[in-house]
C-alpha cells in the first residue's frame, strides 16, 4: 500500500513537470513566432482597448495619495468595468506580447535604447501575466479561498499599471527611434 502511494506521488509529480514543460515550450514557440512577423502584421494584430479606462485604473494605482490606508479611490466594480472585464484582461495580455515584439523590432533602429526599453517591458509583461493569473484564480476559486477574492481589485490595478507602463514605454521608444511609424502605432494602441 505504501509503495502504491509512493508510485502515485511520483506519477503526479511527473505529470506536473511535463505539463509545466509543455506550457513553457509552447510559450517560447509562440513568442518566437511573433518575433518573426513584420511590423505591419504586429500592429495589425493589436486589439482595441479602452485606454482611458485602463489609464484611470493604472494611475489610481501608480499615484500615491496622502492619507492612504490601503484604500483605493475606485470601487472594485468600477475597476472591473474600466478594464473591460475578462475581455479587457485578455486583450491586455495579448497586446503585451505584441508590444514586446514591436519593442524588440525597434532594437534594429536604436539598439541601446531599444534593449533597455525591451527589458523593462519584459518585466512589466511578467507582472501583467502574474496579475491576470491571480484575477483568473480569484474568479474561479474565490469562493473557496476568500483571500483571492479580496485581492482582485489590487491585481486588476497591477495588470492595468503594467499595461499602461508598457504602452507608454513603447510609444516613447518609437517616438525617438522611428518617428514615421509612431502615429500608426499610437493610433493602434
């Protein structure tokens, strides 16, 4: 009986490792495929987001106020509506990958600045993915784990702030590196 439990635990561990490896490999292949697309394809792939709403949520998070006691100025329902709900989060996550590819492409025009901006954007993208994952977990398992449900507004704000910073960094990079493409990119974001 003890051997059976031990074999089962190894099996479960093996399946988890294989699943994790599959996700990592699929993510790398997807990123590599996006990097091979040209500028027009990347910009055409960007999905429309209510940036005014995302900005409002992001700036509420990024701008500390006097007398803050862990309170946020916006109500959780307002935050959810301003980011566009699940659809808005999904679009932010998809656009983040395309924005990374666009920043990497800009490195060929301005290597030094492009490299720095791309690395900062990668960090922002990691924070965005993590925040979206926390929101998804909170929505699925929030009833079981109340803590996940309580932190949803914070994670929504983190996702918005990360997206906001990525967008601003990318636009600033294109403004200095390739001004002729800047208006099209700005209109698409």
